[in-house]
């Protein structure tokens, strides 16, 4: 299986689907033709730039299709995703995806994480699949991760310089849709899903750890 990782903010080169690229013969002809007039080095730059632009356009289409579905889909998992963000609108969101040549589709996930009682990281993770034509999108799995932060180590220069280290307690818990419903019905009493939440015991610098949770 050939997998090439993509990034939301900084797309990386990846294997392109045949529908999205011109035939190899075209590129060879373009390379030869441009090389005659501007030289081989400049020709290579033209090819690389064109392929980079194609990748960026494809990434943008994935992002657009994903965001549209997250806002309008009536899929059960998407509705829970929306519920999570309604409860914690300031949750830090992120996503990533990759193109799988053998499956002829994109696969990835979106996530959102919030801090509970200034001590715990509560994250929702929603998997998605998008076909090569950007028309069909599926959300096959949703889950939640609950972890207690043990310590946040901020470098001497401050969190803005990066290098923040987050240590977690070993006892972490994965939850599903059943547990989510229990939380909602209980008024966010985490003990109903087997989680003992300690109040009034904040972890120092935990807000600085959000990008690393």
C-alpha cells in the first residue's frame, strides 16, 4: 500500500490520481520543449511548480468537501461532532488526510480537543473517506479519548517558541457513541462512563499544552 501524507496548512507532494494529471507523454514533451528555450533546470522548475499547484488544488477540494459535509450532513457521527463543538465551541480543531492509491480514495480524520477542569484532555476523533471525484464522503467511525494530564513542561523561552512537553497519566480511556449518550443524558457526569474527574486541582501551564493534546 502506497500512502503519501498530506497536510492542511502545508501540502506535501503525493502520488496523483490519473484523472488529475496529464499523461506522462505530455510531461515528457513539455520538459523537452521548455528545455530547448529555457534550459533543463528551468524546465524542471516548471514541471515541479505545475505538479505542486495541482496537489494544492486537490487538497483544497478535499478540505472544501469535508467542511461542507461537517456543516450539513445528517450522518449520526457528524451530528455528534456538531454536539461536541456546541458544548465546547472553543475546542481546538485539526485534521489530516492521505491519498491511498490502491483504494482510490482519501482517508483521514478530524479532531477537536477541549480541557476539562484544567486537568483533563477530552478529544473527539471522526474518521472520513472521500472518493477520487470528491463527490462521495463517508464517516465510518467516531470515538472519544479522555486523558489526565500529569505535567506540562514549558521551555525557558516560553510556549511561543515551541518545545512544550505534555506528560499524561497512564490510565486513559476510549469512549464511543454509547458513552457519549450517557454523558449527555447525565448532564456531563463523567463518572457514569467510569471516569473519576478531580475538581479544583488544575495542572500548571495546561493551556500552553493545547496544541500538543
